[in-house]
C-alpha cells in the first residue's frame, strides 16, 4: 500500500498523472456562456459585406 503524500510534495509527473485521472470531459459541449446577439446593435460585418458587393442592394 502506498503512503499518503501531500499533493504539493508530489513530483510534477505524479501530479500530472493524478490530475488526468480526476479530469472529466465536456463531451463536445463548450462550457463558455454565450448570449444571443443584440438585433438592435450595429453589425460592422454586415455593413461591410454590403459595401463589398454592389449588386447585393438591388433585386431584379
């Protein structure tokens, strides 16, 4: 049976090993909180795309 060694005194390799065992995956889920875009806000990308394509404003 292994002796209990404080985490801070473990070697870097042993700490990494223990950390890997404790970690879990998010299974493809991004943990960053996202909020929907504000529809009233000015969107520079949208305005620029209209500038680049002069035919985009006219429908035939």
